[in-house]
């Protein structure tokens, strides 16, 4: 997935939770608004996307309080002492997790700031339908006993139409 595609999905996810991208773009980037795609192109050039990633408005909407967000925790391997005193290697498989903590956005901003690549950090919270289906194929017995597998919780988000952008602009003018 390219940087532009990741940024577009991030913005669309945050917009779905109430983030006013057009208002934020006009006030923070200081270039004239043309359309959604041009704005994403501008953000992806010259690391301007850092302004978006570390914006409190964006983070609060992306990790919205009370909303569930599905993400994949990567495979981890570490060493620890066993009860007998031997050093053992522990391997934890990748799994999906949902978070609903009220101040999750503050935690994730701190973690993103400490990470080597903030875009890679936040990318793990964008689980696409294809990734989730692939994960379910490799882990077929993941469900709760006695319950059938529910359809994917990942929603399909499409880029805003010009009518949606006009509606957002009208809301911002109020």
C-alpha cells in the first residue's frame, strides 16, 4: 500500500468518526483547498503528513472514545526465565484486538512519537477487509465455541464525493 493510499484511509477513518478534514487542512497546511485527492497528494509530499498524524484533532477522531477499532498485534518473540531458572524463548502469534479506552488517543500519540516510523505505527490500525480475511483463513478456529463466525467487522470506506465535501464546507462555515 502506498503512502497516499494509507493517508487517504487514515483520513477517511477519522472523518467517519467526526474529523473535519477540510477545516483542519485549511487551518494547518495553509494551501488552498481544491479537492480531497489533491489534499492527500500535498500531505504525502515532503513529510507534511506528520502534521496530520500528530494533530490532536485527528488523533481524537481516529481513536474515538467508546468506538471499537480492530487492529492486528504483530507476532512477538522474546526470552524470559522459566520457573526452573532456564532462559526460554516465548513466541506469541499475531492476533486481532479491539480497544475502547477513553484516552487511547493520548497513549497512541506517545507511542507514535517514540516509534521510528509513525506512519508504519498507525498503519497497523488500518485493517483492510483483505487482510482480515487472509488472517481468518490462516486461523480458522479463532471463534468462540458454539458461535458461528460473524462477517468481517471492517467497514468499507469510500472517498468523499463532491456533495459530501460541499456539505462539510457548509458545516464549517456555520
